[in-house]
């Protein structure tokens, strides 16, 4: 092989090597960015899972509260309103329900 041919082949090889180095650097940067994005997404998923858990607890608490109130309303409705004593009992039960609702609302804010 002639010296000029070898020189040309060497220059071609050098250009291709530099191109590969550039491609490798670009891919490394893209990988770093994708890895960072992946970590951010993992953090977002963790936060959303914790939020879902909190919301599920609140929903369960609200459902239990609703069921309790429903039972109390049935109890109040089942009492006949024939006497003053019964009316007083209904009023007191209503007051208890209101107080319980306030307590539950207060506790729900601090969950």
C-alpha cells in the first residue's frame, strides 16, 4: 500500500472515531437526563401513593361517620314524639350528633 493510501485511511478512521466519541458523549448526556427524569418520576409516584393513602383514610373515616349519623338518625326517628321527655331526648341526641360531627371534622383536618 502506498503511503498516501494509508494516510487517507488513517484520516478516515480518525474522523469516524471522533464521530463515535461525539455520539457516545451525546448518548451519555441523554442517559443522564433520562435517569434524572426517572428519579423525579419515582418521587412523584411516592408522593401520590402517600396522598392516595391519606385520602383513603379520610374516605373511610367519612364513611364511618356517615354510617354512624345514619344510625343515629334512625334512632331519633324511631322515638315517638308523644311526650316532652321524648322531645328532650331527640334534642340532646341531635346536639350529640352535632358535637360528634365537629370533633370528626376537627380530627379529619389533622390527619
